[in-house]
C-alpha cells in the first residue's frame, strides 16, 4: 500500500523520481516585456540559466528611468506533481528597505507575474500586490 | 521630509502611506467551482485572516492546519475592481504550499506553489483554482 503523503488527491502520485534540475525550463527562458507600456512597476525581465539554475534580471520603471535590479535565482515549478514541464517560478528580491516576492506562471504564452512588496523600513508604507502580464519578445513576425 | 527609498515607481505611490488594508471582501467560506477537483475543495478566510483549506482526499476531506495570512493592498484596478490580496504559507511537513489569494470579478482565486520536502520524487508544481462564496 502506498505511503505517499498528500494533502489533496492530485498529489497522490508516484512518478519516476523527478530531479528539480530535470524540469524543462525552455518555456520560461527569454526576454519578457510588460504588456502595459504605462506600468509603474517592472518594464522587462530577462530569464536565463546559469550553473543550471534559473536566473532573473529585472528592469523596473523608476521616476528617472529604468532601474536594473540585478539578478536573483528562482525556483522552478512544474505543471503538476508528475510533470517535467516547467510552468512557472518563484523568487525574492531583498533590497534591505523592502522585499519583493514573485510568483509567476505561464498562461496562454504570457508570463503572469504576481508581485508582493513588503516594506521593512520605518516609512509606514503598506505591503502591496501587483499582477501584470509579460510577453516574450521574438522576431518571428 | 525623509526621502523614501524605492526600486520602482510604485514604491512611491502615495496611497501606500497609512493605507487602510481592508480584507472584508475576502472573509467567508469559499467553495471550489469545479466539483470534480482533486485539489482544494474549499477555503475559509476568518475575520482575523486565519485561513483554512480543505483538500480532497481518497477517504474524505483533508483539513490543512490553519495559518494566518498576510494582507497586501492592491494599487491596480482589475476589471473595475480594486480588491486586496492575501498570501499564506501552509507547512505540512512533507510539503509546503506558498499561496496567494485574491478576488477577481467576485471569484476567489487561489494560486498554489507546492514544494515537496519528503524526497518522494514528485515535482514541485503550481496550480490555480477558482471558488465561489458560500451564501
């Protein structure tokens, strides 16, 4: 009898062991541009691999131009517990005065990015949430 | 006046200062719109923002330990609405589920990022499910 622990029936699977590094990340890799040209948040995201880790470089919109957030490592998530298809990622940027947590998923070819911003300074700013859409730039048309 | 630190324009949004983060619209019992789900059957958000999730099990419902959610203000209107979001992390020992929850057009949406911690060989994965308010 199976001893696999689960908290929802969809997790009651016993696939051939899947190493996180085996998750196919190709759908995530590329340059993603915000669908909203008037955004006050992230303009574009470069998603790439380095040392077999998924890396992000975020370029945000600042009052005086683009702000390069630098790179961070993201955890890759598949489409299901028995899937090897990468469907999204999660990561955190820690700026000291604030933290930005990302949860991203691919939907119909778009990258849907949920951002959670938490302030750690004394500014009394409330934590806030943003959800934006990004398209992968390409030269097919 | 103290200069606020920022990494994007929205960090300077004036409505963030002393914002009234009201979660009333999220409070209640929410039932999965898909009665054939093999995932989350229902979710209850209490006035204190304690969140309880009930998963679908083989032999009946599986109630996850309740956790306190963190509220987030929402600066953007979506479909003419501005509702806040919650995040909650459920640590079940063998797995962790990092979730966020929000309302879109009256539908309660849970997005789940599951990480297995038990070496079972299952892939970490994400899922999204939709819920209606129990009258």
